[in-house]
C-alpha cells in the first residue's frame, strides 16, 4: 500500500468510528472466507460471487466515509475559506472512481 497520507487527521465520533470498524471487520471476515474457499478448492464462480460481495462492501464503506467527509471536513474547510478542499476532493474522487 502506498503512503499518500498527509499530516491532516480527523476526529471521529464513537458511533462513526465503531460503524466503520465493524464494516471493515465484516469485510475482513469475507476475505478470510474467500481464502478458505480457495484453500478448499471451491468452484471458481462461487469464489467470484464472494469477491463481488467484498467489492460491494468496500464500495459501501467508501460511500459512508465520503458522506461523512463531505458533511464535516469539506463543509468546515469551505466555511474556513479553504477552497482548495474542492480540488482535493476532486482529485480524491478521480482516484477512487477508477
């Protein structure tokens, strides 16, 4: 994984943090399940269906994260006069929507 992080951070509410962590743990479980399927020589289409479910779960995770980012970080930055946030968001969306 490349380290494209900058020095900015985000304080998350307990509810937001727990929701995101729970989503990631479910995804982790799905990935482990696919690994197990591969180890047990499962039929390729069955594995592909599970991988599609993982992709969907990751997309859902990103949608929740994006919505929260828009409601908090982006709004706060614009209110503070940091209009470069729009460019940052545009570049992030280009990377995410490949």
